[in-house]
C-alpha cells in the first residue's frame, strides 16, 4: 500500500474543522490575555483538529514522522490542506514542518492575511526532511494560513513547529560564495530548532514512546539531539552553545545550562543528567531510570563548566558568576565530583575523573560509546577536565576571586604537564596513549572522540607530537574507520582550527555542508543536515573558526585572528553579537583586519593578531611598534588599538 495512505481515519467531521486555532497556554509573564501563538494539532495525533482538508487529503497512520499519524495529500494537482491561525500578539516567527514527497510540484506555504510570505517548492524526497519558512512578521489579529499543496506524487507532512525568529542576525560575505551560502543556510536551519516559550508540548517522546507520557509547558530551549526525542542533550548542547549565542539565543543557553547544573545533585554524585525535556526540568525517561541508573558520560560534566565560561565571555552576563546554582555546580564539578570518581588509577598528585567501565548507565569515561566499556580514564575526559580548570579560572576572575583563579590556573598547568610527561606515554601518532582500562592497562590506537578531544582541547603540548597526532586523526577519519555519525564529524573543524590547520578545517566544513542531504545513521532523524548540531556548529565555526573572533564582553575586549584558508581572499562577519553590542570584522588574507564597533556608546579594546613575525604593523595607516607573543606554540605579531563606539579601525602587517 502506498505510504501516502496506509490507514485512513474515519472521523470525517474532525478532518473538516475550519475553526481558527488559538493556544490556551501563555508565554511566561504574558498573562492570560495574551495567549501564545500555536498550531492546532501540529502532529495530527488528534485527527487533524483545526485543519481544513480538501478532496484527496486527510490524516493517516503508517508513514508518520513522529507519533502515530500524519497528513497526506494524494498525487495530482490541486489538492490542499490548510490551517488558519489568528495571531494573539505581535511577533516574528519561523514555521517548520517535516515533509516527504514522492514526486515534485508539492508546496509548503505560509500566507499572512491572504498574501503569500513564503513558499517551499518541495523536491522529490520520499523520506522525511525538515523545511522552514523564516522571519514571518505578525501583528495582533493577523490571519496566518499554513498550507500544503499536492504534486505529481503523494506528499506527507508531520510535526509542525513554531520558533521565535532569531534575535540576532549576523551576516557573512566573502570572496568565496560558498562560505556565505553555508552560513546563511546554517543560521536559518539552526534557529528552526528553537522552542517557542509557553508552548504546550509532549514530554518523554522517544522511539519507544512516540506519543510521550504527557505534556508540559516549554521553557526557552532548543533542540540538541535526535529530532525524534523531546529533549536536549548535554553533549550536543555544549557543542551548539556558541552558535546559539551568535543567533542571540542567550536566554536559551542560560536556561539549559542552569537546568543541568540543578540536576547535578549529591544524590547523583554530582553528575548532571544526560537529557532534559523542553520544560527544562523533566528528565528524559529513556535516559533516566533512577538516581543510580541514568546515562552519564564524564566529559559532559567538564564541558558544561567550559561552555558556561564561554557563554560568560560572549555575553558578560553576571548570572554565570553570581547564580548560586551555577556556581555550586562549577565548584562541585571541579572538586567533589573528581574526588568521588577517582579510584581506579593512581595519578600521583593530580586527579583525573574516571568512569566505571560498565557502560553509559553506570558512568562512561568517554563520549565514544562504542569504546567506553572497560575504560576508567579517557583522553576526552582528561582533556575536558583541563579546559574546565581553565574555565573556572575565567569564572573566578569574573566573580572577583583572583586567588581562586590562580588556584585553577595552576591545576590546569599541572594536569597538562602530567598528561604530556606521563599519562599519554612516550609514543606518537597511533602509539600515543588515549585511555586506561579499569585494570590500569594503557590503550592506544584510534578512539574517535576519545582521540579527537585531546588536540581539540589543546591538552597535548604543541610541537611534533601534536602534529603527528593530528595527521593520524585525519588519516583515520578519511579511512574506513572514520565515524559514520555526523555528530562526531562536527568536532573536526573545531579541532583543526584550534591547531591552525585552516585549510583542513575548511575542507571538513565543506564536507559536512556538502553531505547535508545524506540520510543520517538514525533513520528517524532525516538527513544529516537536519541533525541540529550540524547547523549550529557551522555557524560557530565560521565566526570562531575562520574569523578567529574571541571576546571578553565583561572586560570589553575582543581578539581576532584570520584563519582564512588558501584561495579565500577576504571574509567579513557583520553584526556579531558581543555583550549587548555587535561588531563587524573583515579579514583580507592573513595580513589585514578591519573591525567596526557598532555600539552606540562604549569602546572596545581590540587585540588584532597575525600569525608569524612581521617587521611592520600599522593601525589606520600609522606605523606602530611591532610586538610579538606566543600562544599555544604559535608566534603572533599584534596590536592593541581602542575602537570607540561607531568607529572603524584597520590593522595591517607587512615585512
């Protein structure tokens, strides 16, 4: 039987409902008089309540994306299914839907007061993929129409979603049109995963409970993990955080980080839970069974601390250093947590957090779940612990505790020295130690995330050994042992950018973007491009990676470093949010950078770095004394001009 119509519902009266839909749930602080914009029956689980169905359309079961039901339109022109919503408040929104089409000619359309504001011409793609119409501005009382049109073959749709349009809108232009196209796609796709606060939605949805176990009111959050689960995951969320900030999703980042911090209780031995529903408080049931039986992976504990510091540097938001829930989590994660999980291997005067070697529901040492059994210590854990110490130093300074900051700086330095002198052994490349079993046996060879995180988190000392390990990782990733999971692949541009292998990092970005239409290894996820981590990380890899922008919003400082690959003559990122302001940065090759402070008031102190030792450096055409510094083994020539509000400064080096 055709996927478009495996089983039809007989409740025709339900299918023909024409009443405009309004949600009864209000956004936080909005009050009962201003209900939130909502789609009636977005997953068609109630038989299509609120939808108008023409001939040859309706609700069926079988070829659903989520739940048990879906919308179908039979083959042939002129068939439509629509819903009309009266906007209860002003706002700008993105509208997404999972759609499959066995042919061409189908459409997904949004109309406002009878006028089309966006249409997707559906390609032939029988599997479900996600399509979005963005930035639809609505005023109170506007009539919004969501419409699906038929094509040459069946069209199926399911799981519609409304997102608030992105608060920030950075723009990338370049001599290379591919990077501009990539960034535009990524920011639109990433924002389509943002939940509209106040939405009533299901909880505990997974592949075994497709309808979930109830409903809850969603908080400001975004999807980070599989699209067939109603939750965000700590591993995904931490990797998506910088991209989320660049879209203005700072409230979402803080909400999600705080939810993890609150879950890291003494009862959980200071492990945060692995996943939470979009209400930011209900633990996802597939991953949480009881306080001593839930998914937990040691690197996530430390990445949450590291990324909280990153969020603080981008925003200057004092909640990251003043909120007692967050602060207690940082301290527990970098003290008591390590003490409670450090018994299998003697590491002398330094401490290395450990897993149990008994699988993810007992505490895994590595993100590489296929390699996690029997491991007590892993390269991704020790590397993330190192970065968590550095993050604690940043957060302590933000709090005004310089003594504590120095303590964590020393812990980081001691751990890095121990890793390079002892823990990682004397081998290089495939012979470098990347883990230890619960019996203390060293493990070498390829470990996927276990291996990638060591150079990505920069715990390996710069030099020939680090270079050899990067070569080894690339050879493995390009060979038959490379990860089939796009989630793992998204780390590679970060790893190569952090080690100044710009051409290689850019090549991996292009590979990830170029394979966005390939089916994900999880059949329910859709294509790789619909895995949220892909779009969020391409946003951050453009700004943090290619542009090398590193802020300290609270200190009103910003550092830049061109990482343009060969053949990219210039690249500009406009309206990049830092704190409450934005900046625009342009790199011309690796020798000239322009920065504009778009703020209305307040200067920024800029450190403009250029790789190598250059004899000359000019600021706005005026020669300056050329100064150099070495950072993680790389020598830079730099200048430190002050950029006033509304001003543009150009720094250029020469020999």
